[in-house]
């Protein structure tokens, strides 16, 4: 894949990370059509679960592939007991792994009454697919198998094209965490932070410093409002970051580039070439 520019190379990685391509391509959608859509039957065995809960497992994976991946999301479609069994099977097969929430439980004062919404709120971990290709399959292929069976590959390809940037945003965020780790010279996996109504893409305590970051996989430049929103989130969390890293697929506004704030560091798509070097 050395013939590809870094932006296109990232797209290929977010679909074909553990997939051996048979052909050579310049366009990810051409590769998707030829390697996956036209040969989807060849992958059915890979996503077959030898279990009497196979349909529940696939329904759960489709739900996770399209949602914010919070653990209890599948309770909207599966009973709790069945959901627990589904997760147990997926973890046993290393199909999913957990990103633990770092939210602290609310400290309750004795005899203090809580609002109904606070009593019902539960801290949730997030679920990650073990490969981008698996997530791609359950985001686009598994729920649209009827289109492929009916020979309507073109219609499914249009769906994939129209939703690809939304799909790719999570994978891009994970790559930003890898780039941040390389920049800072650490080997630890970098996670996000979330709690009720607040989420920060990248959150790291490193050498007594607090690092936060936002990743945007958009076709337009990041403007200062993204930084302002991140700072607002930090204020709500009562934290003061030492380093603020912004990652953008399509660059930054002039206002951000000329910002005089030593904490703020900007990274564009070309910076991801650092991940290609050991």
C-alpha cells in the first residue's frame, strides 16, 4: 500500500486492518466493492457463531457497531440475562474488548435523597471490536445481507459511501491516540473519558501532566469553537489541562493556527505518517 497517500491509507486501515487484499487499489470504495461486496459469501464463516444464541449475538454486534458502544446499549434489544451470555461468548472469542470507564461513583451522603434520574444512572464501560474489519462488517454488511443476496451491490456501496465518514470517526480517534502515544513517547494505550452528558475523545495523565484531545474526521477545517467546547468540558469536570491536542483530517482555521496558547498543539493528516515509521 506504499502507493497511497496517508489520508487514503488511513481509510484502508479502518476497513482492511486484518484483511489481506488480493488486488492493488487507489480507492477504498473500489476495494470494498471488489474484495468484500462481490465476495461476501467467502466471509460468512468468519462471522458464524456456533451457538444457539447466534442471532442474539449478531443483533448485539450490529447494535454496538452503530451506537456509542456503551455496554448497556444492547439491553434495548436483548433481555439482561441473554445480554450477559452474549457478552461472555464474545469476550471468550476475543471478538470484543472493554474500555473501562474512569468515572467515579457519586459519593452519597447518609440519608441524602437523590433524584430519580440519579438513582437510575449507571456508570458504563464501552465495548470495542477487536478489528476494524469486524466492526465494518457489522456496521454495513451483516444488516444489509439481503441487498447482496439480491445482487444490489451498488445500492449497498452508496450506503457505505454516504455513512463512511461517520463510521471512520471512531477509528480515526483511536489512531489519534496511537499518534499521541508516539509523540509523547509512551507505550500505554490512551483512552477517552466519558460521564453523563460529557465526553472527551482523548484523556491522559502523564508525568504529572493532564493531556486532553479532540479528534475530528471531517471534510472541513477545525475552528476555534471545537477548542472552546473542549475547554468548556474541562471546566465542567473541574480540570485544568496542561496540554491540549487537536487532531484534524482537514486542517485548522487561521484563528486556531495563530492562537497564542502554549498548551494547544495542532496535528494534521500528514502527521500520521509518523505511525508508518518504527
